[in-house]
C-alpha cells in the first residue's frame, strides 16, 4: 500500500488537506467535502483557501479529517499545527501525517530529507512524543517514498531501490513515517 491509498482508505466526512499546493495528493483525493489550504496559492479553486497551518482559518469542530502530507517538517512550530488541527477537528476526528524520518538510512544516504525548507525534522520517537499531547496514535508505520510523496525529487530513478531497501530495514530506519491520529480531548487551546 502506498501513502495515497492509505489516505484514501481512511479519510471520511468533511476533509481539510493542509499544504495542498505542495504536490499532487490534493488532486487525487479531490471531491465534494474536500477542502484545501496552503500558505501560498498558485491557482484558486473552489474549496481552497490561503492560510497558515499554525493558525488555521476555520472554526472549531469544522472537519472530520485533516491531512498533512509532507507538511509538518516545513513548520517553525509544529505543535501549533497539532493544536490547531485538534481544534478544528470534530469529536473522533482524525489527523493523518506523513513526514520524512530523519533517522532513515536511505534519507541520510541520499540526503533526501535534508532540504533547506525542512526545518522541523522528526524521527519516530520525537513524532510520537509531540503528537501524543493532542492525539491518540491509532496507527503508525513507515513506507518508502513514491513519486507522489517525493514530488520533484532528483532521485526518481531510485524508487525501485528505495522500495527494496525499505523492506530490509528496521522500522526506526525506514524512510517515511505515516501516522493516523484520533483527537483526544477537545479542551486544548
């Protein structure tokens, strides 16, 4: 299963794709009830708004699902994003996060996660620690990057190699972390 299939299988209700302009994921999940938000909007479409992930411009309890595909590593204050996601999610809402694993052997070898815009890199333990303040971890696993999660990667010819190596590595050294989180208590601010 790839990242997009996992997201498609788990999203429900009213959905917000935060960082929707960064790749092709939004186009693949676009339908009624799916909204997008990004700090910069190249082309305005129905349901897409400009906004900062650390100060989401929607009312409390507005969404059932929030998606943050390859986003959290770009934020100065990821905890603000988690707090905001919890605020806008309805009771029993979910947050799906995908992000590079900074301890990944492949990421370190290819320097694929060390990009100037990646200012908050996480490993599995640090991501569990920060997300567990606001969410229950319902599912966590790792995937090799694919053409969608590595949009613009100069290592596109190495996907087959990355996929092969990924399956021989222990979880803490695998490439992309995927978290399915369910919101905790709705009193966080």
